[in-house]
C-alpha cells in the first residue's frame, strides 16, 4: 500500500516569505514543539533554542538565532501517522537572511512506507540522490537538491538558494528540511535566477565558489538528517554541520568593487598622515616624522592592494574574453532593472523587453 505523502510534504513546506521581519522577541523556548498530535502555541518571534525538537527529532541549530514563525499538524494519514511542520526565521538586522521549514512524523507505524515519487526527480542545479529500496519495508528516500528561488519579502524580490533535504525510512519515519538562504547577506553580489545557470557560474568565480560551499554544506546537512531520523533520535545529529555564517565568501564582487572604487577627494590614509604630522599635539619632530613614515607605509600597502586587485580583475577578464563578446542574459536583465529603477523606461516597456530577453534563451 502506498500513500500520497510527497504532495502533502510540498504543501506543508510552503514559504513564509512575503512578511514583515519585525518581531517582538520573547524568551527562549526549548523543549518539544509538538504535544502528541498538536502544535504547541508559541508567539511569533519567540527565540527557539538549539535543543528544541519536532516529534522528538533534533533540529539543525543554524546560527542559534532561530525565531518561531508558525507550526501546524497534518494527518493522520491512512497509516495513522501525523506530521508536524515548523517554520523558523533568522533575520539579519531586519533583512531577510534565512528561513527554515522542517517537517517530521509525530508518531510511527509498523506498516511499510513507500514514496509515490522520487523527490530528486526533475532538473536541479545540484542533486544528490541516495534513494534505496528497503525490501518489504518500503523505500528509503534520501535526497538533496539546491536551486535558485525567488522569494518575495516585504514586496521586494530576493534571489535565494533553496536547499532541500528529504529522508524517509521504515515505520513511516520522515524528515523533510527546506532552507531559503539569502547569499547577499553572506557577501555575494545580488543576482537573478539566470546568474545561477552553469554557463553564468563559469563567468563568476565568486558565485561559483559560494555554490561549492553551499553544496558541501548541503551534503553535511543530508548526512546529519540521516542520523537525526534514526530510531534513537540523537540530539547531537547536527553537531558537525557548520553555521550559515561559515558559508561567507572570502572575497565577494562587492568587496572587489569597494577596493577598486575611485577615491572621493584625498585618500583617508594620506589625510591622516597629514593631520598627525601637522598637529601641534603630535609630540616631538621625531615623533611626527615616525608617524609620517608609518602612515606612508600604510598608504603604500593600500595602493599595492589596489594594484593586486586590478591585476586579478584584468587576468580574469582576459581568461573570459572569448565568452564576453556579448553581454550575458544576467547582465542584460540587470541593465534592464537599472533602467527601470532610474525611471528611464516605463513598467510596460520593462515587461516587453524582459520577455524578449527571456525568449532568447
């Protein structure tokens, strides 16, 4: 016998974006978040501690800053099993950073569990499929997928990475986890969905490197869910999964742009040197000369940093010269967005041009 659970999973793991990120924070809440087959009442914005559980299963701690948003129970199904869904948010100074939805079985059944479809089916930017048969006990689904996803938050569209882990085991055990991650908060330049195509990733080493980090993170998360779903429900299942902040890039496009941006007026370093040297409180002439020499050394280091960044940018441009004769789809969409934001075209013109760009794919 089979149950149509995947469809239920997709509905229950619905987004909670498109909301205000302003919370009235309440005290930390740490315990089982579901009472038998009912979700415990919590105020929106309550801080959820890392040792909280769903159906007894541990929850990935992230940056230990989860805020409760919503929860509900679906079922029981025809096996007599109910499933709890928990939605959590981790804002960043009022900005959308991370959303996590978790769904798990609240009770168990001795009957075989079969997924009616493969959660890894279809095209995905990243896919790790470890589904396997359990003989008479059913099917074990163990899937990781990563895709770009447009989330609408407070009326603004944000391109996120949608990380999903789905794991089903015998006795109707199920653990589904979905994370929407905003790369911009971690230092990656703003993007549109097409920027995450394989072609565009080859043009952008920073974004490609970030996706590599998220993929490795996803694999660690997948392995941890495989531990968490065990009959013993180990509380430390996610201990080896890094925090979201650990995914921050070493050098983002925004950082490079800031280094290469032409200075406005006198160099701050040079001005500081002049101020120290000319200050009547700068000490003896020898002290002021030492301060000048130290400042000049800082300025030379600063200029050397700019020169290195310029050379790196020129080398990257040379490597990609053969692919840069024509602007990419992502570049064209960003240029179009700028025309609209600068009010150089109307919304109607924007819609027409955008559709033409998409039709060229």
